[in-house]
């Protein structure tokens, strides 16, 4: 087993619960108690209405592909063995958009399209960090 | 909100009197980034006929102003290290004008220097940033990945084939301009449509030729009062309109991937200048990628959403076309050290002065220079006038 060579998230005070949930294979989002909108990424202040009256909600983990790319030239040596790989922005059914990878599909343009339904999957990369990724639903 | 009456009152109250690149551009492993700042500063002040000792306002991005000012041996009384990516140096023009107008300084120097190609000490990403937590772990790292995701969305909304053709038109027309600029990295290399379509994938839907160069380069601009501009070696080019701002940092936080912030800064700069799109003789748009140009033309209001492919069709933006665009050869084919924005202004000033030789445009009264920074995150627009 070779060492994990890609960038590893370092949880920050406002994101510890997000990464803790991911470790349990759950996707949690922040949600505003005033404007009632869920948002990504986790922070204590709502980026939509600027209220600090916010909470956490569990996401269904379902969404659709908002956009994607197929990366051939790895921007970091850690991704060299993966290229070509699929990056995407997924629009969650809960509202917010989340940056991610689409996994479990041959990375060719004809296999993917904007609007395709996707479902969260979890990839454990270290004892502390598990990354939410998505597969075609 | 910006107060248009106040902006209009300072329109034309500062002038660009000096512009220059570093001595050379391209692959310069024996020049540090700070050396490139210094070369360009010296060259731009020589262009203006103003000694370094007269500089009392200093602006740069990438480094703190105190690092570069110390290197140059200057003690500015106005200092601005605003860093919002490649648009920063265009935004610095506006800040220099505001500072001059408010009395902070009389001679503002803006410098740029980056060894994008040869850097020996590249900085790591701040690991506390959201991008380090939520994008980098997925390989959403660096502009080609984020801009290509935006371009894929555009294709979905407005048609893949016509978008592809537009990207090719922009790559090919920009190369033609570079073939007329001796300073351009690609001066000696032509590009056909086949060359474009056959170039390798970097981040689908981007080919290699959708992406800007990676070079070493420095650049500098001198901005001063209309009074001092009268005695400058080549006179002054007036700053008539400005606009700046941003609406996100990470690409995944961009609300509409087909409508960047130029939607605000373009109209503001034009209104402040008291002109419309059709008054412009030259448009310089930061071309980090072919897509950046396409979507920026729309956001600035040269055409409507989704109309960019028709706007750039049939090599309209190439030499001989009726919409001269990026006449230096752009970030795509002239130089792109990382934060290219300052070079849009330099070419605009040279075109307005009539000193661009083979690629000189005929009418040369009004130009727009527009920078984009980050992940389609920030924009800065300036309107420049010969008179």
C-alpha cells in the first residue's frame, strides 16, 4: 500500500462536524433557520441572508450533475495515477452545490451529462478523513 | 453601491504615462520574480521620463508592496497590495487614480513580476482555506480544471458544437495577433483550426490550445496627475472609467458559471467614461482560456448571453476583422506568467499611442482593458482615452 499522495483536508473549527459526519459515511450541511436555505460549505454565518441563526441538517446525498470536466493533465503529482479523472459540481436535492469527483464510471464525455442523477458514496483516505464522492444513480 | 456622479467627477483625473515589460519575456530561469519587477519598473519609468525617486505611490500584487518597494529602494506614501488574482493590476489603476485624486500621491508605480515557468520556490496553498478542504482533495486544483467545468456548463446551456467553434475562433485569431508581435512567445508559431482541434486534452472540454501559456514575465505602469502627464516623455493616456469587484473565490461557489463579474464592472466603467461599446476602438480581455474571452464578451455586454459564438465567428477578432481583440497575442499566445491582467493595459496604452508597428489598429481613440482573477472570481475594467 503506497502512501496517500493527494491533498488531505485539514478540518477547521467550523468544519469539524462535517468531516466527523463524513467519517460515519453521512453527508451533513449547514442550514439557515431564518431563510430556511441549506448551504455549502460549512460556516456559522448564512451566506444567503447573513444570519448567524444556523443549524446542521443531514443531506439525502442525492443530486444531479451541475457541471463536470475530465482532467487529463494532473494539476498535482498525487493525481497522476488517476488521470483521466472526473471532477464535478453536484447540485444536491437539498439545494446547495458541492465540488466532488464522479467515480465508478469510465471517464469519457459520452458516459456523462449535465443533469444526470447521482448519489453520494464515501471514500476513506485516512483514519481521520473520509471524502464524500458521487456515483451515477 | 458605487456613486456614479462622484465617479464621473474624477473621470480623466489620472493618466498613464509609462508602460513596459521586463527586458525579456518567456523562459527566464536566470531571473527571479523580484528582478522582473525591478526591470519592468525601471523600463516603465524610463518610458515616462520620470525618475524612480519621484515615485510616491506603490501598488503590486503577489508580493506585499513593502517587499518590492524595499527591493526598489522606494518609500511610498500610498501603498496598496490588493491581490484578487490576475485582475489585480487593472484594479490598481483605479486605486492609483483614487489615491492621486485624494492627494495621497502624485506618481503611482504599479509593478508585476512572476516566474510562472521557472519559479524555484513556489508557495503551497494555505491549508485553512475552504479550497484546500473542499476542492483540492478532489483534484479541483488550478485554473484549467475550474474554468473547464465552467465551459462545460456553457456548452450545456448554449450548444456544444457552436461553443467549440467559438473557442477555436478565439485561439486561432489570438495566435494571428501574436504572429505580429515580436515579444510574443508564439511569434514564430502559426496555428490552424486543425492544430487547435488536434491539440491534446488538458481538462476536457479544454484542449491545450484553449489554455494560456505559462511564462516568466514582468510588467509595470506609471500613473500620474494630468499636470505631470503634460511633461511626460510620451504624454499621457487618460483613465476615463473604472470598475472592480468579485462575487466568489472557488469555482463551486460561482452562482452562474456563464456570467462573471464583468456584468458589473464593464457597464460601470463605460458609464463613468460616458461612452458605449461601439465607441471603443480596441478591446483587451484577459484570456486565461478561450472560454474566459467568450464569456467575458457577453458579461461586458458586447453581446447577449449565449451570443458570443456568433459575435466571434469568421475570425472577426483577428487582424483585419472589424473587432480587434487582444492584439498583443494575449495570455494564449504572447505571455502569461500567472497573473496576466497588467499586460492588457500595456497593450491598450501602446495601441492608443500608435507604437505597435505591424499590428497597429487604425482608429486609436478609446480602448477597454479588462482583467479576470481567480476562478472567474474577480474582474477589473478600465476605459482608456488618447485625448
